[in-house]
């Protein structure tokens, strides 16, 4: 009997709109685009400069899509930043303090 373990590679847990971009990433990209649209609206209120506003809107849409698309390791920029914040919150600092453990009193 030949018992071999088969581990499938490259299986995605959800359907994708295009490679590395599913429904969850679409929601994240829309959220980023809306935030960028708010910033662009504020820029338009302050400067009344239409080309700068349009460029800001387009850059926010393109940037949010680029940051949410997953690469071949199934990680996006947003995921990596999220993992870094979780890692730094999980780190504890325990400074060393000498104690007279054996009662010698050096």
C-alpha cells in the first residue's frame, strides 16, 4: 500500500474577480477609494483646482486596488501592515532586574 500525503497548492478559498482580487479585497478597495474621495473633496474645497482633484481621486482608486491585490504568497500590502501592527501590539518588554535569589547579598 502506497500511502502518500497529497497537499494541494494554489487553492483559493473564495472566488476572484481577477487574480488576487476577490470580494473582500473589493470591499477594502472601495473603502480606501471613498477615503481618498473625501480627501479629494477637501482638496477641491480648499483649492478649487479640478485637475488636482481628479488626479487625487484616480490615484486613490488605483492605489487602493494595488494595496489590496494579493500576490503569489496570498498576502497584500494591507495584510502585511495589519500583521505588523498585530505583532508590535503582541510584543512585551520585560527588563531584567537583579534579585538576591540565594540570600548571599553581593
